[in-house]
């Protein structure tokens, strides 16, 4: 008979430490700019997507403070408001619309980047569905050009974001994803290894 041995926890948090963390979180500043954004987000979501209660918004402010605290930030930053993309919808298909509304308020550049990225994703999926060889090759070349164009546009928008001191880590991940999409598409559908060609 198998006997399971319970391991002692390697780390513990005392009740005192939890209470201290809660106090620190409550002291994280939410300035008037963030309050203004929250009002606009609430109004836009209610008008264009779905109904969200005042209670949800009030509770979610604690989430913003907790995230800032975890990131060692003294106050809530505007880009943290993207978390509302996970809060302000009642049906999963509404998430992209909510995200776009939020981004248009806090970072129009990132909104354009996410839109372009999503468009390219849809295009690449369609290319993979191509059955006829000649049409597929043409579709791959067209998609590859669209990916290149998107990366150029995203690069310019990223520079604008950097100038505004906005976080671009997610944008850089999208750039890498686009490069991978292009390489995977060339390998899977044309039998061409772009990585080896670049090294040659």
C-alpha cells in the first residue's frame, strides 16, 4: 500500500504579514487621471458592449492596487487598466471589443498594434486552409508581405509608445510571434526553412 508523505511547506506567510500587505495595497495611489479613465471605460463598455455594475468597478480597483503593489509601483499606472479586458464582459466573444475600447483610451498606438496583429493571425489561418497548391503558394507570398508590412507599422507604433514611456513587452512578444508565423508558414506550406536561409 502506497503511503503519501506530506511535505512541510518551504515558505510561509504569517497573518501579520498578510495584514501589512493589505495596508500597503490600500495605500497605493489611484490618481485623478486613472479615475477619469475608469469612468470613460465604464461608460464606453456600457454603451457599446455590455452592462457592468458599479460594484464590479469598485471591487476591481483593489485589483489594480494589488497589481501595482506586486510590481513595486507606488501608484496605479494607466497600462494596468488593460486588466479590465478580463472583467468587463459577460460573453467571451466580447473580450476583444472591450480590450479595443480600453486601449483606444489609454494607448491608441497599442490598439492599432493589437488590431493589426489579430488581422494577420486571421489571414495566416486562412492561408493554412488553402487546398490548391498554386493558390496556396500565392496566398503564402501575399501573407508574408502582409506580415512584413505589419511588422514595419508595429515597429513605428512601438517607438511612439516608448516615447510616451509605455510598456512594450507585450508588443515585442507580438513582433516575435509574427516572425515565427512567417517562418512556420514558409516551412509548413512551401518547404522552405527561412531560419537556415538567414544563417547562410
